[in-house]
C-alpha cells in the first residue's frame, strides 16, 4: 500500500521522495497535527516551526503549502484628499473627495471578496482616517500587493467644470535608471492594468451616462506617489470630475459607487486571471 492522498497538496502525501510502502497485512501509525486557521501562510509557517522545528521534509511541505495557499493581493487606495471639497453658496459641503472615494474602494473590495480568488486590502482602516501617501505606499509594500489601484475624482482648478474619466500608470518618464533596473515587475504591466481599469470603468459609466468623455490612459505629468512608490503594477483612475455638477451628483450616488466598484474589481481580476 502506498500512502498517497492528494498529489496536488504536498502536505497530504508521503511521496514521491518520502513515499511509505507497507507489505500486505502490515500496519503503521502516523502522527500529525491539523491546523485550522485563517489563510495566512506566514502564521501557518510560524506555527509549524514552533511545533516541529527545522525537520527537513516537514518544513519543505509546509513551505510548499504556504505558497499554494497564497492568493494574489489587490491593494485598493481611495483618495485621502479630504481638503478636495466643493461647498455651496451657503458654505455647506457638497462633496469631499477623500470621504466619497472610500465608498468605491469598499464596493470593489466587496466584489473581490465575493469572487474569492484574491485577497483585497484598503490602504486605510476607516473612511475618515488621516494618513499620508508615504504611509499608504509603505503599507501597500508591506502587504506585498500584486497590484494597486488608486481611486480619485478629478477637478479643473480654474473655475471650469471639466469632465470625463482617465487613468494614469507608472511609466519610465519619472523613473531613474536605478529605479527602472530595480523594478520587481515588468513596467508594461502598469500600462496593461491602467488600460483594463479605464475600459471596465468607462463601460460601466456609459450605462448610466453615455456622453461621458473618454480621456484615455497616459503617464501623469507629475511623479504621483501612489503609482511610483508601490513595488507592484499600479494605476490611478480619476473616475469623473467633482467640479462638474452633473458628474458630482453621479459620484455621490451609492448605486453608481457600487457599479464602479464592481468594474474596478472586474479589471483587477482580468489583470490577474486573463480570460484570453
């Protein structure tokens, strides 16, 4: 008899190098432990080492299992620009970018969790948490994200309404030779991510706002922190213009937020699991 439970899961089998063969009628007792815990490979490995120490095959099996368990990680980065706000003539706040874009990240995370193939993280804990871009980029890197999508709404800054949607990606323009050489991912992946996000979000917007302006994808004219500091493919989408009254009302609509959150999730999944 050859002990062989599941060839796809190393910890459930004894072979091939550790195969155990029994003669007919012979018996053997195996001792082990079953761990029931969250899908956190680092914690699993730590517990395994605590119980068994460095015991050759066991450690190799644990490492293989941990690698198999790790799902891709999507980092959602809603704008923390609480000062980007629109006030009415009476001084009442009509729109706050930092507070509003939180809802888009929550919606995207919901759909990513429902899909189940990835882990999804938001770069702050609450809607109104005060953070810095440095902190959020460091968090994204500490989480070892596989991609990052930054969610913003745009403004003209010149008393015109503006309008439309565009997406920016990490490109070579603002990267030094040293930075380019040290990138842990193909630079083209950021452009591919931006293209998917722009296409999916634009399609979702056009279902309720057919005349929306497609501003396309491009490298930003400035070195945007959240698409240059993270060590993974990254893009930043300006969903609509909050200086445009019609677009501002859409941006605040919970149904619209949910629609765009779903589109962002679909783009992330298409990037990680290409259908074609």
